[in-house]
C-alpha cells in the first residue's frame, strides 16, 4: 500500500517540480517572487488543448498512451506560446517596474498579472473543466502493489528527460553558464561582458516553457481548469522554498518531497488534513535549515 | 464571471419589464425587496444558474397577481461563488444595505451554514434555503441557535442518507466505500448513510473525506479503494467531484456509483463519461405530484422557452411563494412577520392554494376574508416542523442512454420504516 502512495506522490511531484524550477529560476535571475507563474502553467495547458483541438481531438494513439503525435506537438507548441506570453508580460509589466528598486512592487504587480491572466482564461475558454481526451485510462499493475496509467509513466519520464536536459543546458552551453553567472552576481556578469538583457529573456523562455509543460502534464493526469495554476501556486512556492530558493536541484527535490509527503500522509492522518502537510513540512525544514535543503548559506 | 452576472441581471430586468407590460399587472407604487444568495459560479454554478430561474419565476408570478400587500416584489440576487466567505459578505450586503427581511438561499449547505450563523440568525432575518440538505441545520435549530429564522423547502439529508442506504441494499450491495466532500453537506450525508447502511446489514469499507480544489485526489481514492468495495458513494459537487470520479475509474475502482443530489447533473456525467459509469444509483429530494408541479412546469416553459429539468428549481420557487404569502397573511414586510406567518400559510388546515398567479390571487382574496389557507408547493406538501424542516419523498435517479433521468419516488412511509428500525 505504501508503494502505491509513493507512486501517486511521484506523479504529482513531477508536475510540481517542473513548475517550481521555473519559479526558482525567475527568482534567482530576476530577483522577485513571481506570482504570475501559476497562470503561465494554466495558459500552457490551455494552449496545448487548443492545438489538440485543431488536430481534431485525440484520434490515433501511440501504444498504450491516451494520445498521439499531435499531442507531442501540442506540448512543444504550448511551451513556445507560453514563452511568448511570458516575454510579453515581461515587456508590458516587469520591464518597466524593474527600473524601480522596490522589490515589492514587482511582487504585487505579478500578483495582479496573475489575476488578470486567470480571468482572461475564463473569458476566452470558459470556466468549465476541460480534458485532452474523454477516455479515462485504467491503471495497470507495474510492480507488486503499484498501479499506474501509461500516461502517468509518460509524465514522470518526460519530467526526468527535461531535468537532465536542463542540467546539461546550464552546465554545458554558453547561455546556460551565462544564466548561472547572472544569478550569482548580475553586476559582475555584466562587467565581464555578458548581455544581461539577453539572459533575462532566455530566463523567461526557459521558465515559461517548463511551466507550460508542467501545466500540460497536470492537465493530462488530472484536468484543465482556469484555477489550476493558482491552486498549485502554494505548492510550487513551498517546493521552491523547501529545496532552497534559487537552487534548481533543490526545487526538483522540493517538488518531489512535497508531492510524496502529501500523498504518504494519508496513511497516518485523515485526508482532510492533507493540504496542511506540505506546509508543516516546509516550516519544519526551514526551522532546522533556514536556507532550505539544498540552498546556499543566507548572505 | 462578471459577464454571467450581467447576463442574469439582464434576464431579471427583462422579466420585470415583461411583468410591467403584462395586462394583468396592477399598477403598484411601492416595492418590497427580498434577498437571495445563490451559487451562480463556482463548483455549484452549473446547478445554481438554473435554480435561480425557479426563484425568478415565483417573483414574476407574485407580481402578475398584484404583488405583496399591493407592492411589487423584487428579488435582489447575489452570487456566492459556492464559497462561504463570499456568501457571507453577499448576505451582509443584502441585510445591511438593502435591509431585506428574508433571504432565499444559499444552495450549498456550507455556504448556508456560514450565512445562518453569522448573518441571518444574529441579525434576525428569515433564511429559506431551497437546497441545503445537511442534517446539521436540524441540530442547530434543536439547540435554539437559529432563533426560528431558519427554514428550508427541501428535506434534510437525514432522509437522503436513509434512502440511499435502502437503495444500495435493494440493489444487493454489501460493501460500499464513501468518498465525501469535507463540508456540512458531505459530513452530514456520509454520517447518516453509514449509520443506516450498517443497520440494514451493509458494510462501509472506508469513509474518506476530501478537500475542495486539491491538485490531485489519487491518495484519497487509493485509500477509499482499500477494503475491496463493490461501489462508491461519492458525495460532492460537479467541479471537484468530476476529478474524484475520473480518478476512481482510472485507479480501477468498480464502476458502480451511488450519487447524491449534488451530483445529479448531466454536465458531471458527460465530463466523467457515461460509458465508465456502468451502474448509477442516485437520490435527490423528490416531489409529490401536486397540481402545483404542472402549473410550475407550464409557467416555466412559457417564461424561459425550455422545460425545467434541474432539481431544486421548484424548491426555490416555493421558497419565494412562501415568503410572499406569509407577508400577505401578516399584513407586513418585516422578518418577524414572515417568520411568524409561514406556518399559518402552510400545513394542512384550510383551503389548499397551488402554484400560479391565479391561485395566488385566490389566496389574497381568502386572506382578506380572514380564511385559513395552506400553500401546496410545486416541490411538495411543505409542512414545516418546529426546526424549519419539511419531510418529503426522495427521488431515485439513474442513467438511461447516458442521460440523467428520475426513475421513481421513495415514499415518506418507506423511509420512515427504515428510520424506525433499530
């Protein structure tokens, strides 16, 4: 029975982890907590839904999965469109506000942008929940005591691939190295010839894409709803903080820990208190290690 | 969300416009406003949009027949977004600013309870809910905390829980898992069902609460699946209920569903997928086939161009009618007039008054002559007991050709027989 809850937690944790990476990335490089990140998640899910609709819904399917090649294309398209949306948002709102040195302005502005983006979804797509496919996959046993659907395995697999890709991007490419440099010390990076504006743009692209993929993954395994990103936002923040804000690997770890802890808690306490578990865990970790699990020392 | 509110207010003003033009309308110089708080958006939004029309139809009917005490009746309706916090602030606005003597609503038991305990009971304003079925209201009324200002035109879930337990046993189910929304509605219904299912020889294999708006319900479903149930009794509203039901199916749970009134919704069935619901046993507040129901159906068709299909539309209609008649009977518009006269225009004594403008005119005449009347609602007899509860039959619903249909009624005496069982 424990194994089943563990598997449930890993599936949810994968979506949270990808979302939290984008959040921590923008925090690190742009230096503010972006509340609009949740809405990028929702928009990503809806963008993919649009593309799937254009292809006439989900018809042919790949193996045991509930979707076909158009869906893979939809994920890529959603990532692109969410990146554009993030860049537009940056250009319209944050670019202007970055000139002021008051961090809280950016945070509040992002909160406003989040509300705007969320309600825009309701206007454009309506308040009802949507699904990529009307078919429901029946979970199959994959290990003794563990049942999952092929879609859930796909989601976990995709998350692993993206995390490895992100790691290679940050350590092996010029741009990735530049991003890490800016995150460590923006002024020093600028002095040594790194185009900070360019790095900021790419940060939005990477963060927006990861948010979109997380949204699609969540929509595939649960449902697509205008509120989905907003409802997930608290979990994203606690994952990022738990792992150590600014640390990419910390965010991944944080996401998995939050997902698994919430699902495992059902074994010990009533599910009615499940939402509290993630936050209690976060508080406990911060009391023991204020910089988060993988966070660097607080300066 | 905004656009919906505008649409519904447009509809409301259009109705008023029609009422003003109707030849029957007596020129009234004054207006009596009553309030209403309903879920027009949020997880109950799909049901609420329809239920609101039942109340609007009643207001129109009353005004066609000359209004309340010769004044036009006006319904000031606010959206509670199926959220207790929003509902309380809407009710406060109605009581403090519009100074309404009575509020029709809310729909969700959770919202109604919040409004009752923090606005209407302390503020001594009458509250009549068309659809809040939690047994906890009866408990509250028994302890005297409602001050007698609480009424509802739908039977309590104490009856629905019993009916569902009996229905499940009739269909040969022995082991049932309960997954319920953690609010007064879910807790009340789950509790009553479990109590009587056990008495009837069944076994509740797991009783698992869930919170609204969670990112996933996999673990809740996993723990409800332990104990090898034959069916699941899923208590909730269409929004999150859909996710839980899909998760249940996906996790390999048996596709036999026991569903309460909160999920009697075509949208819910369509979103989950009727092909995955092999067997559906549903309960909801039923109606006795009163002559009022026919009038309600035809009036509704005339007004809105489509037949009334949603549960609780008649209950909302009756709630408004009861308030209007109580005001007429007491020759006043205050909350206490409504409260003290509701039982004087319902029950079984005197001449029966049915739904519709003609019957309402007849009621006004009889009241003037000092004769006793009792209103027979479109939803049933409406005999309010000392706790503000009505008793009534339960409707049994199921799926036929992927459509939600009401099958039959389970009578009050059948339910009472189970209740007597020790």
